[in-house]
C-alpha cells in the first residue's frame, strides 16, 4: 500500500503541526525508544509525550538514533500536575528539555487545569508558558483537558490564546462543546484516547463500516477523526498496527458514513477518562 503524506495544519501562531502523530502514553520507558523508532521508520513525524509518562528521555533517544534532523520531528510534552506554581513550572520545563536533550519543544501543554488545586490558579501557570514561547524554547503552547469555562478564563486574563486543546475525543464521546469553542476561537482540538481505549473497535457499526470500505476498525475511526479536522496520535507497540494506523490518508468516508459514526456519541456517559472539572 502506498504511503501518503500526513497533512500539516496551521496553528494560530503560524507554526505547522502534523495531523497524525504517535502517542507514548502508558508505554514503558524500556519499550519507548523501540516503539518510537519503529513509528519514525514508518513515517510518523509527530510524537506526543508528557512529563508524567516518564518516557521523555527515551523519546529523545529514539529521535537522535534515527539521524533525522531535529526540525523535521514535531515533539509535544506536557507539564506534570505537581508543578503548576510558576517557579515549579519553569523548573519542570527545564527538566523536560534536559530529559529529551533538546534546545526547544515544538509544543508544550498544561496537562490538566486542576481547578480544585493551587486555588484553581492555572492562569499563573499559563503565563509561564507564555514566557517560554517568548524566549523561543517552546515554539507553540497549549492546554490539555480544558473545559469551556477554563478556556474562557484564559481568554479574559491571559495574553496568548492556546494553540491547541488536547482533550478526550472518540466516537463514544465527541466532546462537541469543547470542540465548538475551539473552532470558534482558533484553537485546534487534539483527541486523546481516539479509539476509546480500544472499546470502539468492537462496536458493530464500526465493524460494519470497516467491512464496507475494506479497512480495519482502527483505520475507520482514525479517518473519522481527521475528517473532522482534529489531530490524533494513536498508540501501539505492535509494528503492524503502528503501520496500519498511519495508512489513513488514501481513502475517505462519505457524509452518510460520518453521520453513522457521529451517532455513536453517548455524551458525558461515553467518557473513558476523568472529568476535568473535578480531576
């Protein structure tokens, strides 16, 4: 099967982000370098990690081992939840750069808003990320798991609009209110848990569509995400699945098929992860 190029999307700061990436959530550090190396060999040029994943160093190791120039691989990391106070956030970011052995990050996110901690003062944390972007060490900055009220507060109290909001999105939980806010305010949506932790792959509707279009259930769901305009980074440590997940740009789902998948949305009952309002 031919390998089609991954589209790049413009962020609100003018930087470009590949729409498909490779996620390393819950990949053990000892397995991360191998998994990322295999993904890069397939053609992925966007890697999504986080401080709390504990595998940043191995991500950097894998990228260096390929011999690829640093500027051709888009790398995201995220601030761990224990470091929201401004000085702690600065130190944590330095630790991320040291672990990766990079001079800069392409994208750095606040991982969770934590509205019940630090007096709910995620705005002061965000202002540190604004500093990091001004000095060039974070090319782009964004948030993760922010709800509409959190985003509205940033809009009122901060200077920079987040480039992305990385939130739970999959056919069982479309997260449409947050996505709509992002679309209206030039904040791209990144979908974590794009396959609902695998649950959606056994859904009869998804299986039927996969048979109709001659694709795997995972390819159908990932194609649904990208046709909606979101950014996704599926995770797998199985080489065949890593390659299959990359092969989603040489077919399309028609409007009726997209609607069938949209119809699987269960609202808040479809969440697989924590609710950001209380986490």
